[in-house]
């Protein structure tokens, strides 16, 4: 579907003014890899109400949905984030905070959590949200006949033991200590508040926008919810999300003023966007696109081969080629913005000699491997191509096998020996629970390290944050030395918007527009 | 019905057929068309089953876990045997029910019907405009054979044939929307519920693209057919008789140039039906090409079958029409055989 020729044609025609303006803008962005804070970009005005914000989104398809149990593609997350409120959310610095929940406290051994809702939160039909709705929302997620995406974050829940303590408060017991329950809800795969008797065909939530119309694969329209609990938000009167199949038409629409915001651009179009008077925001997202090696299959069952492969990558070079230098260098450990991330672990560099030495010691000189890749996210296929080139230096022959996205996530998903993937940002321990435990639903590397598993169990019972961070550091050292992931860098999130859009911030959460935070944006 | 009346009915039918060969042709072709439709539906159904994965994988994407896959497969009835799935689909079709999309549960006819209309409008309007303009230019070029106009037009036609569709599309966008002028919208995202003819400005660039893409073929065929007609004996006779140049051109040469031109126009309409997908991507036009690509990606069988049936029916229809028009335009062929 993507052809370099088309993008080149469009950006080539605008290359006249691009060099100066692009350079100027990137300099103004502060060289994104060095910036660690996220300040709102300069906006000339105070927030004002009114107007229609039109967003052009890629990633949609006829499988678009409004069901908060199963958002799959970017447009789904965008819709769900604005139609519903979650209990916990992340701010632009990727710090979790309570959104529609007012309090979440564990008991002494972290086996029971007490959750209290804010008062005065109204659904789009005017009803107030109460504990009954919260219980219904939770049960809907873990319904065994149709489990939602967040069912994993609720593993071990004892739904029969949920108690309603008062009009707004419930207590939720688990069959095991779960100190990280709050953290595991801090991403967009989470518990969204829905009313008792929720019908996905006529969805209502407590979010800042209510549904006006929805055509899967094409367009959805939302109107401002006047009685939204977090006044004065939202600012705009109407939100229109339009599906685009292709970046070229998305960018054209932005340049012609037919949309106000576009998501997930490649670095190639930064120039044509800025030279036409539109704006770009480059965020240091915490989302990650790893190379995945199955530690239970040859040749990667030998840890020396895994270590060698990690040493093959010239990380700054790859980031330069694929994302024009935007992004954050990675060290093969995920959750870079978590306060529990160990920034003290020495940064891995390319070391071809050591890589060759390790491969020789493992008896794998002149290794040939197949790398399965697909257009699953911006830049993924490019990364694979660069890796293949860099691997040749160490005598490793990498055969690229590009499949369609549907094939990639088909029956072979999680079984590929050497492939890639993309993840949104989550804090460290919840991410471990999703990816690197033998019980993890998406354990693509088939990692199963006994010490690591034991440490995780220990962390789950540790409520003290400092002690938990120590445990996390020890686990990260195991990821660093023995893991099956190669994480060369954390890709940037590049979004485009018109000059009349205000309230856009740079964000670490790894999805566009600070996790689709259209409630905080306004138009001049 | 007694054997005698049945026999008489058959004789009357055959006599009718002999006296109205055109109607017989249309009826026979239509029957063959229905058989084609059925065969195509079987082949496409089998092909989609042969692809790895199914709609459950597509709907769940990277969030698929074994439990959720099972739940979705059960919900979509994908765990039934293939033959029974096909049978229930075709049973529905014969009752006029094209089923629900596996990707989002909406009625296929309600979801894809408007997109078929959108694409049809694009194809028909581009076809008509392209044919009229290219045809007129072709006739003009033939009338002024070997003039500078003829040479320039022929070279330009050749050049345009070499350009891929998306290059033409993007060139038009750059010229009229984004860089040089800002007169026309760069994308044609017609809102659902709105008809194409209510959004004429959005249609200009996509129609222009498609018309430009098919114009060279019609131009060259029109020119070639006209030249051949003008070199024929009867035209020479008409000229020697002293008829005006215009009369000779329009009333004697032109009608005989129609059959080959009609064939080419038909071929180009068929090409448009398939080639429209590129234009839909570049202009984000909500048409049937993009819907089909998306449906294949999602292994959305009811949608795939519906779109394929519509396209096949269109092919059959265009084939019949072009043959009929060509026959009507050449009285000689009507009475032969």
C-alpha cells in the first residue's frame, strides 16, 4: 500500500522551502531526544469554546468499533478515549493519575482494592455514575464469554467477591496480592466507565464527547457533552474523526485545510507540512517497536546469539535513517518513562567485534536467519531493512520476509521465531505481565526465567514503592542480559495540525495527541 | 399445459427469436451472465477461505488471545464447515439478504450500497466526459490529419498513456489544491449519508483524473477509426458526388467509426471499475475499491462476495451493452447470421 514514489513526489515538489523551515522547526523542538519534559507548545490565546475539530486518522478499517472492551486500531482508541472516561489515565509525562476514580487504595497485603468514584459524574443520558455502574463495567471486561482487552489487567479478580461499600465506593478482591493494579490500568487498555445495561450499538459513556453518528471505516461525529464533570472541558463543540487509508491523502487534506489534525506521520512529510504553514509536533513517545527473538527456538535459544544480535545494532544510525534522528535511544528494556526504569544500566552500543566473537563461541558463524516484518506501525519495515544491512557486517545474513498486517497477526502471531511488533507505552511491571512472563498473553519471545518470575511475584506483594523499584531494577538487569527483545529506540510520535489548533502538547505516552486528548484542545 | 400448447409456445418463442436477433442475444448473454456470477461467487469464496487467518484474527488484530479468538469466531459462526457457510450465504442472497459484515456487524447492503453508488457515479461521469472529449478530439484530429494539431494531440496522448494513475492524480492535486492554486479540495471524503451529486466540488479532481487516464485510448481509437472510414470507398463516392466536407464527416464517416470506438469505451469502463481503487486512495473517496481492499484485509466474506458480485454484474452488463450498441450502429452485422 505505501509506495515511496508517491511521498517523494509530493515532498519533492515542496523541497524548495523545506530545508530552512524544517531545520528551524526541528531546532525549535529542541532536538527531541534530549528533551525530557513536555511543555505545551506556545499558544497565542486563552482557551475559548466553540468550533468543529476535524481529525484525519490512518489505521482505521471497516472493523472500527466504539466498544471500550475491544479497541484495536488507532481510530478505535481515539474514539474510545473521547466517548468514555477511564478510572486511571496518564498525563503528558506518562505519570498515572486518577481520572474518573477519586481514590484507589489497596489493603495491607494488596489483595483487596477499594475504588471510589468521583461524585457528580454524569453519563450522556444525564444519569449519575455510581458504584453499580462501576461494578457493571468491571464485570463486562472480565466476562468469560466475551472478555475485553483489559481482562488481563484484572487477572485474579474475584468478581463474586466485589462489595458495594456505599453509593460511590466498591471493594475489589483478588486471589493474589496485586500491588501494581493501579499501575496496570495506566494506559489505554483499561477499565472505561460504562452504565449498567450498556449497549455497544447505542453507546453512552461519561466522556467529554457524546456520539452523534458512526460509520465504520469512514467517519464518526461527536458533540460536546455540556455536563462533562471536568469543566470547562471540552472546548470544541464538535469532533469529527475521518478515516484515511493513506498518508498522502491525509497530508493533502491537512494542507488543503480540510482537516485540522492528522496522526502518526512519517518523518518524510515534516518538510512539506511545515513549509505550507501547518505545524508538526514531535513527541518522545514511550511506545516501542522491538525485534522479537524466541528464546526457546534455535538459534536464539543460546543467550550468546541473542546478545550478539543486540550488539549488531547501531542504534543512533538506525534512528537517524528511519526517523531522521527523532526518538529516544533504547537499551533493550521497555517502559523508559517509568520512574522504576533503571537509567543506570550502561547504554549498549554497536560492537561488531564482540558480536562476531559471541557468535563464534556459540558455533553460529555465518548465521542465516529470516526476519518477519509487516507494515504494522510507522517505520517498522524500514527498521528491518536497516537491521539486515547492519547484520551483514557481523557475517549474519538476514532474509526479510514481508507479510501483510493481517497475516502477521494471523495464526502465526506470537509464534514467529524472529520478527517485530509494536507496543503502546505501559509502566514496567504491567508491561512485564503482558509480555515477558510464561503466563503473559503476548509472550512473543517465549521468555521463562525462573528468577525473573519469582521477582515478579515478589513485586506484586510489595506495596512500598522504593522496594518495588529495587526489584524492578533487578528484573531489568535480567531483561538486559538475557531477554529476547532488541529495542534499538523508542520511536517518535509525529502529528500534524493546523495553525488554528491550540492546546497541542508534546507527550511521552506514545500515542498521538497525548492519548487523543482532544478535550483539552481549542480553535482560534 | 398440454404437450401441444407447449410445443406451440416453443415454436413461437423460436420464431420471435429469429425475428428479433438482438433480443435473443441480450437474453442469452444475460443467462450466461447469471451463470458467470454464480461461478465467480464460488471461486472467490474458496479463495478467501484459502487465505491464512479469518475475520476473527482480523477484527482482534494484535490484541488477539486464544480465548478472545474463540469467542469472536463463535459469534461470527466461523467455526461451521465451509460448505454450510457458503450455502447459508447464497440462500440469503437469493432472498435478497446479503448478510452482515463480519468486521462490524452492519448490514452489507446498507454499508456498501452507498459506496457502490459513489463509485458508479465516478465511473459513469468520468466515462462520459472522457469519451465525449477524447472522441471529439479524435474526430478532429482525423479530420485535420497530419496537421500540427494532429501531431501534437497524438504525442500528448501517447505521453499520457505512459503516466500511472496516481501520478496524474497527485499532479492535479498539486496544481489545483495544494501548491499552485487552492481552488479545489485535495481530498473527496464525502460524508456518509451525503450523495456524490451533492458534493460536486469534491468530484472534480477524481473525475478529471479518471477522464485523463482513459482519454488517450479513446482518442487514438476514434482517430484511427475515423481515418479508416474516411479512406473507404463510400466516403470517396460521397465526396466525388460533391457533398460538403462536414456532411461527409458527420453523416457518412462517423457512424461507421462508432463500433470500434464503442468497444474501446466499453473496455475502458471495465478498466475504470477496477482501476478506480487508486483514485479512491489518493482522494480518500468512499468508493467500492477501497471497501474491497479493506474487506480482503479483514477476511470479511459477506462484503467481499457482495462487491465481487456487483463488479461482475457490471462487467457482464457493459459487455452486453457494448455489443448491442455496436450491432445497432452497423446495420450490416445485424442481418448477418
